[in-house]
C-alpha cells in the first residue's frame, strides 16, 4: 500500500521548491490567492446566466439554478463541518516540522487556528465547475482547469494547504454537486420552486437583492459569516469554558449552529407570515375594487 503521507509531502516539497526564486512571481501568486473574482469567483455568474437564459424551458432553467445553489450551500456546509469536527491539521505554513519555505509576500499568520483539511476553496470551486460541466463538457472542463491552476494550486504553493486537502475538497465538491443533480424533481420540490418563483414575481426588488447577497457570500465562501462565527466561538469559549478544551469548543460550535438555525427559522417564519398577510391584504383590496354596490 502506498504511503499517502509521504506522497503528500513529496508533492508539497516539489511545489514549494519554486519558492523564493523570484520575488515578483511569489508576490504575484500571493496576490492571485487573494483575488477572489479572478481565481474563480466569476464562475458564479453562471447562476445568473442560467436563471435568465432563453434557451430551454424557463422554469427548468430556474429549477436548475435552485438545485445548484442548494448543492453549493450543502458542499460548503459539509466542508466546514469536517474542518470543525475532524482532528485539527496544521497548515504547512504553520507547521515547523514540514520544513516549508515561505514564499515572498505570503502572510505567515494567515488562517491560524483554522483546520487545513479539507480545502473549502477546492470544495466550492470544483462544485460550481461540476455544475457548468453538467451543461457543457467543454466549458466545464475549462472551469475545472481554471480553478485547479488559479484557485487551488496557489494555496498549495503558499503553504495554506497540503495537496491532499485540495484533492479531498475537489472530490467532496464534485460528489455533492453530482448528487444534487441526481435528486429527482418531485411534487415537493416543484411546490418549493413555485413558492420561490411566486416570490420573485411578487417582490422582485427584495428577491434579487437577496439573490445578489447570496451570490456574493458564495463567491467569498461566506467569509464574513465564518469570521464572525469564529470570533463568537472564541468569545464564548473564553467566557464560558476553559480555552483550548476540545469538547468545549465543539459544544460552542453546536451552540452557535443551533442558535443560528433557530434565528434563521424564526426569521423565515416571520418573513413568510409578513408576505402572506401582505398578499392577503392586496387580494382583499383588489376584490373590494372590483365590487360594486347593488
């Protein structure tokens, strides 16, 4: 049986062997790693392209967008859960035993205290590339190549991930998106899609504002949400538990996730009730406007 750890380190050291040869190249890679739109964020415009596409049935296209969005959120949620609950793995840039050579321009303190496995960048970018591949093999193949070269490889070069982190993330993102496409469309999903389409027709300004925010969060891998949650977790851990206590940290994470889910459910219920009352009032006014005294 091959020693995967040795293979992992060998590939990492081979990539790292190009570091500190050219300061301009190293800094260009560091800039690329932070250029969210260039390294693959532009691929998420595919959601908007399919939503407004005139080719094919409009409803089928929009159901596909909802399917892709659900797959992306599920992929990122699973990746984050694995990062939280799997044993912690130091990134090469933070592990002195690896013998990693820091490229010029790389931040040695970036992503400290964040688990390296799996790469959530690989998860989300390979997931959207898979969605594109489902419709066009050529465009999907180019998308796979782009995210590999410009989203994933720089993160290995800078020591943010091991090659195995990227491979695992790519497999997770691809598998979840394939599974999302494999889920059959039934009456329940049609009903849910009709509610979304009805909302888009009744309240387009609110719908597309939230759609833009959701797309932005996907492009940035929910960075603001993750950073806020991480900070809140550290605060609660420091306030309620012994710092560094592993079981306590997981309890804090569960508490945060449960609290966020409860707030989200309550918020959706309130929003749904508000929309229902508003729609009923609008229907009542329309009925009153068409009624005439005897």
